[in-house]
C-alpha cells in the first residue's frame, strides 16, 4: 500500500501543564507506564504501515522523542523525525514537511490518539472510494470520575466533551457536513443549498473526529499552498474540502443562487443522535454519481472530489490524550476495560505487577492497577484503580486511589493520594494528603501538607 504516514506528536501542550515539561514532552507522557506515542506507533506497525514521519514541536523535544523511538522500535519501523516550530497548528506542521511527502496518499494521525481501530482499515477505505479525504469518526467518549472515586484535579467534574456536528449520506460513506462546537445545546442551521443538493442527510452529534485522516497528497498540498490562512486540519482543512465538494453538487443540481443563502433549522436531542432530515429531491442520485457519467449516461465527464467517513465500531476504544482529565481516563481505561491494548500479562488478581517489585506485609494492589518494575511498597498500603511507575519508593500506611504516579517517585509514610497525578522524581514527605491535584516533576511536598484541587510545580528558571 503506497501510503506515507505522518504522526503529529505535538510538544509541550499548555493543556497538560504541569504534566509536560522540557524533560517529558507530550509524546512521552506515560499511559500505563508506556509513552502515549507508543500506542499509535504499535497500531501502525500492526497495520504494516511502517514508513513514518513523526512531527514534533521543538528541537529539544524532537531529540528526546527520536531517542525513545530508536530504542523501542529499532528495525521495526522506518521513522524520520521532523522538528517544527511550536504552535504552528496541524496544517502548518504539514506545510513544514511537505517536501518530504512523495506518496500518492498520506495518512495523518495524532500522536495522542489511543485506539484499537486499525489505521490500515481507514487507509483501505480511502483507497476503495478513491477519496480526496477520509476522516475516522468514533463514538464520543464519556469523560469524568469513575464510580469508585474522583479523578483528574481541577477538571474533575464530569463534563460534556467538545462534539462535532456531522452530516452523512444515507449509506454513511460520505461526509457531507462537519462543524465543531463546544456544547451542542442550541439549534443547528444548515444551508438549504447543502440540504437540497444532497437530498437526504443524517445529522449526528454522537460522533467524534478522531484526528486520523487519509488525504490524497496532491490535493492536500494544493489546498495548503493556495490557502495559507488554514491552520488546523480538523477545524479548517477538512470543513473546506467538504464545503467545496458540496458546491460542486449544488452547481450540478442548478440550485438558484437566491436559495443558497437560506437556512434550515435542525433541533438537537440532548446531545444524542439528531433526527435524520429527509428532504425533497431525495431520489436524486449522489453528485458523485452525477459527475461520473455524461448526459447520455455513457462516458464520464469529470470527477468531483469525494470526502469519505470511516465510522469505527461503537465497541471500539478511541480517546485522545488532550487534557488532564483525558490523561486520567485513559490510564484508568487501559488498565481496566481497554486492557487489550496492553501486551502485559494480567495476573489472577486482574492487575499488572512488574518484575523486581517488593510489597510489604498486608499491602494490597487491587484490580485494574499497575505497579511498575523495581518499585517497592511498605507495610499496610492500599492501591486502588491506579498506575504506579517504575522504581518508586513508597513507605508504609500509604493509600493511592484513582491516581497516576510516574517513575522514581518517593512517597513517605502515611500519605493519602486520591484522584491525582504525581510526576517523575517527586518527593512526598510523611503524612501528605493530596486530593485532585497535579504535582509537577521534581517537586517536593513538605511533611503534613494537605492540598485539594491544586497544581504544584517548580518555577521555570
């Protein structure tokens, strides 16, 4: 399959402060004690998509990410690391590396996507329809605290995510409308030109753009060259391609210009699937069909471009690590309901305890927990629905609940940690109580301190 893959790995995301740092850029944030980037690269390898360009924001971050990839995927993937400036957007990142793109088709995937959907299936769907773009859509994830407790610091309360409004053809193959918004509580307005052109459109608000796209390279590069104001693939490039597809259809159906500016109101239904809109002209063939034949039904006239959708199964796992809450959710899921993403052996206690670990007397590590290699825990400790990294030193009478503890963390006797993230090389002295906090790398929390909903980090020099 003649595909090049571009992985947009990111750099130091402001949404993930203080979890990310110069030492641990976003691609190396741990999910179940593996960098989040591992999960995308592993899925690509499984789909035999091994010719990759990994785009990292910032030269220092690129060196760290490149070093990790070389050590982990040596002789398994052909990876080129490309450093780009920070905050140039996903479209800007593609522009910056466009001279490296030579294949007929390009698969672009976000490096923070944790999913079990095979990228090869998206690529095959794209080729089957000879599409200009194919976007992967998946069910909107439910984000927020688990039933057994809180998780995730200041954004711990359960919130609706940022949804998309997506219009699909009756066969759910073509992407006819896409718009992004925060909460879809209000009425959505679609242009009559669009509705009349497609004849029948199903409007969905329960699907998420997963930020995995297959593009026809020549078209993508042409759009990016001609439209230098487009900064985001999701918010700018994809909607532009979809709109231009529908302009072609409206023209073929000879819709009067006066009607193009009208609007049709569609009411949402509590953020669930919105009612299908069956409109007049429903028997009109798809504009893709109309463009493929001449007026006498014989030879093709010209091709209009196709924007396709690949809809993942509702049972698939598909979440992006783009917030602290998502970081907590994904770590919880990958050691729980989505543990099929791990290659680790699950114990009889339904947990994962690494080699060379030491547990004190009456210490329990509950189901859906992970304890990293070389970590030690004292007596009478409890770990529930949490991930503890490698080479941590944990005293006695410590409770860790719904939390993520990264590598080389020292936790003193009598500490209680709930719904928190503790970054690498942190030291918690005795009797510290943390609830819904994030503690940045290398920070020292003094004995007897209690914090709730705080972000603790060293000041940048």
